[in-house]
């Protein structure tokens, strides 16, 4: 016979059991945390040559880490959540996105920006979060912020041009060895272009290489008159633009006025390859020449295969070298740094762990004391007809 | 130096023909419909993307791609005219607002279709012509000749055919033209679409010379307006000359002054000419 006790007690027990199960599961769920990371790159637009590949590489790394079950920090398991808006290279848009990332999403780790004008726009705002945020980008303009008071949030993931490990210094030395006496610079009339001119002018002058410098507005398509003026000075090499968007037009039009030697520190070898029938030498700093590295480096081969499978598109060999900055490797480095620091929220500890690290991924990456990246790289020369010479350099 | 200046004179003329064809479209549209169609730059961009897509992606021969791009742009022009500009005839402000809105819509459509990544067509006609030390890329020379022929042909059609005379009559006195049997609505739509076609053709040929992106047409429509004002609104032949003057001012200015301010040299030329001739080089002072 069923008493009233049974009628009440059994459902109550079931309810208690179910409740404890639900709360137990909830307890297990809270034991797994989420680390939000942001992206602040141009994924479309003329400057996307710099931002698309890094943002794609970050996404791949996040997916790979999460698929592997996440990572453990101080006994707690974490996964990553990526919030990566497209800045389109627009500084105002990037500033709004940075505010959303920091204020609404409470992100503490941001990959990017690659563009100096975007960094200049977001930097004063992000500075308010100094000590609570890391902004890990490749922008040339970040160099000046490193080591400055209240700028601890800056980590520059792109190596610097000058100094003992500077690729720019090494490349200018390469020109000296070739007996180059005169170089013409043709650069964008903006923050990025002026920064490049400021960096390289002393490098060339210290080596007694004569310089002729001209600037152009970023929307310029016809460079013929400026190139003719530069060509009249008979430079040995032309050092043009910092984006492929301009380089394609410049290289094509320069070759038409008889300038066939190019020196590139920012951009791909694409413009050189496209105009290979008309140029003699196109020397470019390429963080990694993927076409060759894919055949000799298993990690690179895996990355290329994973990329094709993930995005279901052909691998962008021309843009892939941009993955040297704030990209695939850097997400794994951040996770390793969190593990070593034993925290995901104490940014100064994570930064210290990051700067103490030497990571071997697609690149061999480490940071100097100020937070600037040092990595191995390639210098590629495209010669007439498309023949390619690659020099691998491992900075000391 | 003489060679450098001569070379840039030629280059200025070539670049100026591109400004000129847009200027011709602007001056025609304004003369007949009473609006300044800023969206001509967007139609130019559409022509350029169509030409690039049909040549590089579909694999059509470039001349066929240019013809198809021209037709596609004109079809877009018909749609824009019937859906939008038909309602803004002789209303400068409304026409301006509609054309600015249309630019946003067209640019967004181009971005959605072909992304924001700049595109570059393969070499259609590689190589250069060398005459007495002067160098002219073959394709640039060919494009300039085509554009010159089209603008001069337009001028001839306006002055030597019944339709052309009807257009002139309408521009001078719409009421009288209507009473003389000119089908004014058809004329306005025809001129609007023809102007769009000029911009589309300019864009289709432009794509064989330079890389293209969704916003490049904006620069050309501003140059076109400068050229049309410089020439004096209403003069098709003058629009071509205005474009060439702008191109030459920019090219020659870049030799003697910093190239970074190239756009300013054209503007200074415009201001100087307007100071001397306020109605423009070929404009009617009234």
C-alpha cells in the first residue's frame, strides 16, 4: 500500500537527484573556462594582403586548440573564443572595434594590428588598459612604443628592420655587395610609407648609397610621370611602396620606363613574378618562401595541408609569409605562456612568460627584452624569366 | 630633360583621355537631364570589373569582354534611369542625392560580388613603342586612341546628326524642342544611358592598364567634373580637352614638384583657368 509519505518522498527524491545532477554538471561546466582573444586586422580591402592571412592563421590555431580539448592552466581547462572583426584597414572602424573588444567582450589578448595607421588610431585608447591587455601586432609604428612608459601592452610580432638581427640591414648589405650606388625610393605618402623612409634613409646613407625619394598618394594608379622622373636619375634599384596593391602597378609601369631592379621590404614576390618577363631583379624580404619550405619542413607541409582542408581553397602562397606576424604560431605561443604563467588573466605574468619563450613552429620565434619579435626569414630574388634564388637567414 | 617633359606630355594626354571620357558623360548628362551624375564613377568601376571578370575569369577575348562590359553597364544605366533618375529630371539636388546613394549601393554590390581585394588583369597587349627615345606602352597608346575616337565620334554625332541637333536644341530650349517634335523623355533617357556607356567603356579599357578596386571610379568622376568645369559645362569636345589639360598638368607638375601632390596641380590649373575665364575654356558666359 502506498502511503502519502511514499507519494511525496519518491518524487522529492527524484527531484533532489535530478537537481544535484544538474548542479553537478553545471559545476563541471564552470570548471572549464573560456579565454576570449580578439583580432584586429584588415581581412578585406587594399591592405588585406597584410591582415587576411594572419587572421586566417589565428582562426586555424584556435580551432585546432579547441578541437584538441583546450588547454590546462593551474588545474583548470580552458578553450579559446575568437572575436575577429574586419577593420578593412580603416583606423576609425578599428577604433570602434577595439572598444567593443575591450569594453563589451572583455578581451585581454588582441592579435593585430599589422597596419601602422590602425595602431596609431587604437593605441591611445588601448593604453588606458595598460597592464590588463596585450596588443600583439606587426605594425611598423609599434616599434617606437616598445619599452616606453605605459606602453607595456605592446608586443611587436614583426621583426624590426634595423639592428643586429634586422632583416633590413642585412638586405641593404646585400645591395652594397652588388655594388649598388644609387637607390630611388617611391613610397606612400602616409604614416606607413613615411615610417619606412625614416627607417631606411639612414641605413642607405650609412653605406654611402645615394637616395632619391618621392612619395605618392595611396589612391595613385598611374605612376608613369614619377617613375620617368626617377628613371632619369638612373638609380640602380627602385625601392617602391609597401603594399602589393601599389606594387603591381608600380613594377609594371617601372619596367615600361626601363627600371628593372627592385628592392622590396614589405610585400610579396607576386608583382615580381607577374612581371618576370620584363624585370631583371626583384629582391624581396619574405618571412618564409612557402613553395620551398613546404617540401623540406614537415610543420610547414602540415600547415599548408590543414589550411586547404580548413578553408577549402587553394593555399595562398603569396600571402602566406605574412603569417610570420600575429598568426598561427602566436596563438600557440600565447597558450604556452598562459600555461607557464599559471594564469589566463594576469597579463603581466603572461607577457613575462611570452618574452622568455623560444618557440619552434612554422618559424623559430623569440622576443627581445622590449617585446619585439626575432625570427628566421628568407630573402628571395626573382630574376628575369621567373628564376628564383632563396637565401635562408637565422638571426643571431 | 626635354625628353622627360615630352614623354610626360604624351603620358598626360593619354591619362587625360580617361578623364575626358568621364567628363564627356558628365557634361552630356548635365546638359540634357539637369543633374550631375556622380554615379558615373561607379558605372566606370562596374565596367572595369566586368571587363576584368570576363577576360581573366571567364576567358573571353579582351575586345569581346569590352563590348559585353559596355552593354552590361548600359543595361545597368537603363535600370538606374528608369527606376531612379527619371524622377529627378532637372532637379540638381535630388539628382545629386540619388547619384550619391547609388554609388553606395553599386560599390557594396561590387564588394559583395568580387570582394575588396584589388584585381589586376593579365597583360592584354604587352610591350612599349619607342619613338626617338620616347617610350609609350602599347596598350596605353591603344586605349587613348580608342577613347579619343569615341569622344570625337560623339562630338561629330552631336553636331552632324538629327539626334545630336535635337539634343542641342533641347539643351538650349526644352519647350521649343518639344514643340518641334523631339521626344524629350526618350532623348533624356538615351543621353543618360549613353553617358553611362561612356563611363563603362572607360572602365572596361582602364582595367587593361591598372589594378582595379571598388572605389577607383570615385577619383575619376572627380577628375571628370574638374575637366568638365575647366572646359565649360556643355562642351563635349571641350570636356576631352579639359581632361587632357588636367592629365598634362598632373604629369608635368610631377616632374618639377613633389609627385605626392599630383592631384593639386590639376586643381591649381583649374583655378587659374577659371580666374581668367570664369565660364571655362569653351563655356558660354551666360
